C-alpha cells in the first residue's frame, strides 16, 4: 500500500536580484508502507528542500504530496503542523536539539506536538538508543553520536508512519556513522515506519537495497552552490 505519493511537485525561490530560482520539479515519486529508500545526490542538488516539502516545513508552489491520503500541499500551515506531528519523524543533519533541555525533555517536547508527553515511552526510546543512563544530560554534555541518538528517539516519539533523514552521517566519524544508520533502520523497522533517507555518502547508500538518483528524479538542473 502506498504511504507517500508525489505528483508534479514544483518549488521555486526568488533571488535577491528578483530572478526566479527553480529548485524542485519532481513529476512522480512514491513510497510504500515500511519501505526504506535512499536518495543519492551531492550537496546542493535540492534534496533537503525536497524533504522539507514532504514534511510540510516548506509549502510547494504546485503539485501534490499525498501522505496516507492527506495532501500536504492543500493544507493550511496549522494543518500541515498537525499532520507532521502525527505522521512524520525527521532526523535533521544538525540534530536541532534544544540546548537548554535534557535528553528526556527534548523527547517529551517532541511528543507535545502530537498526542502529548508520555514519560514512560520517552524513557523507553532513550533506553533503546542506549541513552538510558543519560536522561538528565544536556546536549552539550553528549558526544556528537549521542546527540544524534537523542534526535532519533525524538523523531520516533509520536510513532510516525514515515521517517525522514537528511544526511544522517554527515557530522559523524565512520564508526558512528555506521552505528547511527543501523540504529535508524532498525528502529524504523521496529516501529513500522517507512524511511526516506538522503545522502551523498556512497558507504551509506551501499547499505540500501533501494537507491534512487535524485538528479533523475528532479528535473531541475542546478549548480551545487545554489541550494541544499
């Protein structure tokens, strides 16, 4: 069964000089329930923008993003926020943890946008990512790899149907990168969440059976420095 279906999706931005920069032109893309797919593309090809559109962080200019029957493009900003909170998990490359909150509090805050905080589930998720002994630590007291584990736990907090991961190995050394990817894939399987991951790292891409080339998917030709 299709979980995500994208059709004729387009997004452009206005440059400071008043000209239009076309970033996304994706005729079609789909993802099934529990499927794990990686998108290949170097930095600057538009794949982060693509994930932001799927997550409803950005609104598309035209086209449709159907997530289990709800069209993200047709929703208001408040409706997109609600759908994202209940259907999507997102592991950002820079983690986006709140520095003034503990590990446990970061996960609980993630829950507050969905069904509400559940301390037992938050603890269980942090234990699953081997941070059960770091519940009261702040992000600054953790290694980079541990911070990403908190981000993974937070992304799973509301039992998403779809997990998005943007260059999850980008800030990690090779060993932590391998462990992080394994953790993301395993926890998605355990939580019955589909996974859409974008990366330029061939060692990451080699671990996926299904890899799509974002340049073939996106019909916009851009210079690497133009967009993330």
